[in-house]
C-alpha cells in the first residue's frame, strides 16, 4: 500500500470514529437533555402555580379589606342616621332628585299634609 491509500484509510477510520463519537454523544445527551428539560418545565409550572396562588391571596386580601371598609362606612352612616334623624329625609330627597334627573320618575303628585299626615278631607269653613 502506498502512502495515499494509508492516508485515505486513516482519514476514513477517523471519520467513522468521529461519526460513532457523535452518535454516542447524542445517545448520552438526549436522555440527559430530556431529564433537564422536564425538570425545567416542572419548575416553570411550579413557579406559575405559586404566582397564581399569590394573585388569588392578594385579591382575597383586597376584597376582605374592601368589605371591612364598607362595613365601617355602613356603621358610621347608621350611627349618624340615629344621631341625626333628618339625615334619612335628606337622603330620600337626594335619591328622589337623582331619580327625577335621570328620568326614572315621569309624574309627580303632590299630596297636602299636616304634620306628615295626608289631608284627605277638605275643610269647608264658611
């Protein structure tokens, strides 16, 4: 054999060994990559679940705080309504004016009253 053939055979052997090495590398690397990939996917799902839980907890805390503030406001309004009885009349007048402005009331009937009792009979004095 001459040197050219020896060089060709040596190159072919190196090429075959390189291909075998690449195949061996893939055979080792692919399962390892799948394990790594599954681990990373699991960690991402765990982080997303934790974030979703934190969002729900924060929303629940905000709703609880809002409900507490609403309850305090209702208690204050109730206390002031007991302290100032004319408050209810003012609230009624305000609600009536709002409904009138919005067009929810189409007709107003005035009833004459005396001490907040409707007068239903006409007094005829001569």
